C-alpha cells in the first residue's frame, strides 16, 4: 500500500489497530502492508506503530506466538528513514 493521502494513513492505522491482538490471518496481512509502506511513512507514524506493538507485546495482548513474531518484524524496521 502506498500512502498517498491522510485517508490512506488513517486506513492503515485503523487496520493495524483492528489486527493487533487478533488470532487470525489479519495480523500477517496488515503487517505486510505496514512493512511495504514503511518508507512512505513519517517518523511519527513509525513511532506510533512501534509504541503500540511494544505495549501490546509487553502486556501479552499481541496475539498468539506466531502473531507476536509477525509484529516483531515491524519492530525490527528502523525508525529513521
């Protein structure tokens, strides 16, 4: 997904917040889109994703172990672009 507008940004954030903690195929689909869009994001948005993922993992609310591994791949992406 290429982030070309504020609507694109908001849709990706909404999909992420829906998927975080789900035990379904959605975490993988959404994380893939986040990773694909990473270079189009502002540092603010990257920090938003990192912070919410870190918090969910720390609280044990990031989903099953396979989902945590999926979200961890986003945490491995650099904040600065």
